[in-house]
C-alpha cells in the first residue's frame, strides 16, 4: 500500500502531488529567469511576466480545489454541454473583434483586460467528451467502424477549427490523444489502424501543402543551412542547450535569453532551463513529467478493474495530452522535431495553459481518489490484487 494524504477529504497520491508541485516551482523559477530581461526592456518591470504567471497558477489552484470536490460522474452526465463548450470556444475566434492575432496566428480571445487561449480548455473538454463517448458506446466501437469514427468526426471538426487559427501542434496532440483513448477504450485494431493511417495522411498533407509549414519543416531538418533566418530559433536553442553541459552555467546566468533566443520564456523555456541547470536539471524535469504520465496511464487499468471506466479514460487522456505536449516541446527545443508552437506544460509562461493544466491535474487527482475508494470497497478476497 502506498502512502496517501488528504486534501479537503480527498485522498491524493503523494508522488503525483510532489511531481506537480516540483514542476510548478521550477516553472515559476524559469519563467522569472527567462523573461527578466525582456520584461525589463518592454514593460519596465523585470518581474512582470513572473507576477502574471504566479497569478495564473494561483487561479488554477483555486479552480483545482473546486474541481477536486466535484464527483467525476457529474462531468460524465454533462458530456453534451462539455462538447458544446469546446466547439464554441474554438469557433469564437472567428467572431470579429474577439480573435486576437499575434505573429500571424489568431489563437487568443481578446476579453478586455484578459486574454484567453481557447484551444487549452477546449482540448480538456474534448478529453472529457471522448471518455464519456467510449463508456456510452463501447459496444458500438467494438463491433463497427462507424462507432469508432463518430467521435473522430467530432475531433476532426475541432482540429479544423484549430488549423484555421492556425495551431497545427494542438491539432496533432488532440488527434493522437483521442485515438489513444479510443484504442484503450476497446476499439477494434483494424479500425484503429485504418483511422490512424487516414489521420496521418491528412496531417501530413496539410503540413506539406502549406509553404509556411514546409519552411518550418525544412528549417528543422537543417537549421544551420540558414542560421540567421529560418533556422535562427533552433540554432539559438541548440547553442543554449550545448552551453549547459552537465550542471549548467548557473541559475540566472543564461546568455541566450538576452534577446538571442526568441520566445525564451514560452516555447523555448526548456532550452534556457538546460543552459542554466544543465543536463541534470533537464533530466529532472523530464523525470517529473514521467511520474505524472506514468501515474495517469497506470490508473486506467485500475479504474477499469474497479468498475470506473470513465475515470480511467479521463486519466489516460490527461496523461497522453501532457506526455505528448511535453515530448513535442522538448523535441522541438532539442531539434528532433519541427517547430510546433506548443508550450511546455507547467513550465512555460502561458496563463491559460497554467490554469487549465492545474485543473487537469485536479481531475486526475479526483479520479485517483474515486478509484482508490472503489478499490477499498471491493471484496477482501481481491485485495491482494490491488495496486494502490
């Protein structure tokens, strides 16, 4: 039996909680370090971005405590509303006067003093919807291609709206996460393979059909061929990571964040982290993400065995989303994947991302609590087979 402790009467996993707290702390430290020069130059306040980031984290924690107290069954019953909210959020960017364009992408809603990135809450809502669909239509999924394809049509519509922003990276993560959840939920292997091949061909065609995306792809393959234009961001990231070596140059002593590396506190904060904290710090961050993903994925079989498939699928979806997004961001920073514009969850600056990710973690903790309670109520004869 693993150790447990309570938060407002909810049994939470200490390893999961510790990994979350550690990543939030490292994120705050790195946002402050990576943004200090930019904030001083543009805002006249060195801690401008750090203050906003901490405010978002606190808001996420407050919302997370509320989510932690809500039974998962409520989200299951509200599946239609959750889906409506997801599509409405993504479609709202097309409303004149609401969509806010930065660097050619309309990914934010302008709400006066606040800005919201709809793709973040929309993707979490779609994870909840797909999980509910699998539970409600598991028999259809196991016997027909249409049963598997129906939720993918919904996901495809959401991806179309994401690509219109454009946000190719978010579309890839959403598609891969949904496919993973449907496969875990009992879809037939032949249907899964067919849809995966179709999705891969569609996304590949989109990547190659756009000159902008093709330029990013070619720059990723050989950034040193044009280090001052298409390859500039990646070459500066690789220089930062190379300077870090084993133990880093020291917290706050990064050179690349001094206006050499674009997006140093958002998309490329991992490069600054590797420069300042070295391979040891970078490995620690990857390990902490590994703990969260492992806990989320392994909760799925436990939930199914305890008769709580919805909780297990939501946990799997959250684990896949965090794991894929973190892997893509780190891969981009290391030069092994083309630039996608995805932040590093819990580490990068991004207020919407911070709030939504903490809420997702609260959902994961709530699922863990409910599964643990169900396991405790199981017959004593099966106690030896439980994994807590």
